[in-house]
């Protein structure tokens, strides 16, 4: 059984962390039954952390975890910190298969999404005077 682990940075602003958790719930609705669960996890500043997120996936019966970094660029967190945290988690779940996808900003659809946001702003009155 597969689980999806959505990894975000984490924020001191709790509302930002709640947005990530809400996104994970929305993904779960769309990803069932392909993924037995979708678990949000955070690199820092919020809970659960990455190893705990992996634990939660395993507790739901997952034997395979697809890790999706919810990051826009391949900074230190994507290149080093997330793989290290996953390596630590792997030590506690030796039979578990862990796969890390590309980070969000790397996806081919990102430019289309940004253009869509720009175009949407023209049809909505989101003008902020500077």
C-alpha cells in the first residue's frame, strides 16, 4: 500500500501550517484509493517532523511512501535536509520503500500555473495600492 508524504518547510505562523494540512486533506480526497493516506510533514518549526510523518504513514499500513517536497526551488532543504531526514526515517523502517519526487517548482506545469494566477488577477479586483 502506498502513502503520500507532503513535506513543507514549516512556519512560526500557525495559519501557514494549517494551509499545508488542508492541502494534504484535499490531496487525500483526490488520491484515494491510490494512496492509503496523505500525511503532511514539516522540515522545521511545525509538527509532525519528517521521521514522524513517515511513522504515521507506516502506522496506516503503508509499505511504500512517495515523498513530495512542497518547495519552489532546489535549495539546501530539498537537496540535503529532506534526503537526510528520509535516510534517518528509513533506518527505523528497513522494509519500507521511500521514493522522493521532484520538488514542486521543478514541475513542467509551474509556468502554466503562474500564468493562470496572473491572468486570474486581471479578472478579480485584487489590486493592492503600493
